[in-house]
C-alpha cells in the first residue's frame, strides 16, 4: 500500500522523535510538538494504520509507538531530511587529514577516529590489499649507507614504504640507475605479475642483483602478509544508548566489532560505485546483529581507492548526522588529495 503524504510525514516525525528521545512516541506528542492543527484522534488513527502496515509497533498498550526496521528503511530512502555539518565540524575533519593524507594507514586511522568523534558512535574502517594493484610509480632513496627506502604508488592506494638493504659499495648514482631500471620494468604491471616475472629478468640487473632481489622480496612479503586492514574506534560508545542496557545485546554487538573476519565480510560487500550504503538490521542472514545498523561510504579520489569507512550502531541511529559526516569526510578527502 502506498502511503499518503500525511502518513509519510507522521512516520518521519515518529522516527525523528524516537531517535532523539529513545522513548515511544504518542499521538499526544505528535500533536503538541509537531502537528498542532491536526487533532489527536486523527493522529491516533494514522498511527494505528501505520502499525497495521508494519511500520510501527507498540511495546505496551498504554505507551506510544516505536519504528520498525521497515520504518527505518523507508525513512533513510525517502523521508530523512538532509543535514549539513557546522563550520567547526568541517574544520575538525580537515585538520585530521591535512598532515597525513599521503599515507594510507594514517588516512584509515584518522578517518575512523574523526567519524567516531563527530557521530558519537562506533566507527569502522577497511582498506583492502590486492595482488591486482597496478604500480604507477616506484622509487628508491638512500636512507643509511647500507639501507634504502622503497616507495611504491599504485592505482588503488597511496604510498607504501619499506626499507630494503643495499650493498655498502653502492653510490647514489648507482641507486638512481637501479631505481630507473626497476621502475621501467615494474610500472604498469600488477603486483601479481611482478612476483611472477621470469627469474631470467634478474640477469638484466647485472651489478644490481642484490637490490633487485630485495625489492622483489619486499613486494612478495607485502602481498603475503598484508591482510585487509580493519580499524575500529569508539567501541564503548554503544553503551551510551539506552537500548544497550541489555547485556545480551552488548554481547552480540561486541561479537561483531571484535571479529576482523565479520567486519571484513560486512564492509567488503559494498560496491565502489555506492557513495553511501545503509544496512538496517539482519535482514540478509549476515553477521549484522538484528538490532544494529551499518552505514558506510567507499571513498576514492583521483583514481585512488581510499577504503570503506562507516558507523555501526543501534537501529535508533541518527542517520541524518551519520550520513552528513560520511559525506563530509569523503568530500574533504577528495579535495585535499586533488590539491596535493
């Protein structure tokens, strides 16, 4: 059944009020706080019909009503008003990224922290590593007499860094020459292709075999040992919400956010083309607790995939705030990286 505009407005008000107060919403509340021209009897009738349609439930016969999962789904897709971040909140986001935007791990950590700080929910971040990442730039710089810094830029990530050993006898000019040769060979190839290069290729590096072998070793180690990075922040903030006075709910929540595999499963489902993804409750048989929602955004800028970040919290989540923060983080990250 298609909802009338009045039913939609009343449902929006119920959800907004319940998110704000965590208290069941009565017809008297709707009439006195929001729709004074409409009688309480009319509002009661509309609420009863919305309950029959599965959008509301009544915990007790004498209490008001609370939104169902279906109500939240309709709310985030059609009814929710857009909200904007304050100048102060935008400044907080910019400050969090300005100093470390050229290091993926720092970006993930800072994004997760600032999202949790601004939303007051538990936030999560995920940056995947793949042997399909294509190298677009590689360079080598002397760090110590027998050590050099290997820098790699790929299509999907920012800068990876790793120290490698070099012969003590190598001059700066020889290091630059080796870097040019390695760059010519590796740029444009995926990590998977690079590690499978015929060993005969090493013969092209006569005199530089040690540095070539160490670069190959660094890439092989990167592929083998870099499982997806999952970071969480503000895990204890779930206890700030009254619905989590129930110890069983807390246990279910913690079973997800303390499991890297479960979080990877939830976050990696998103498509790079989806700017904001909202999953409400456990309606697809996934690891999501039935009383939780997950709101995520997959960010990219200048062709660089920056990962998937989001918020996991109660069904009674302030979706307006969360979506505005995720959109603000994405826009500022994109602007900063383009300017870099």
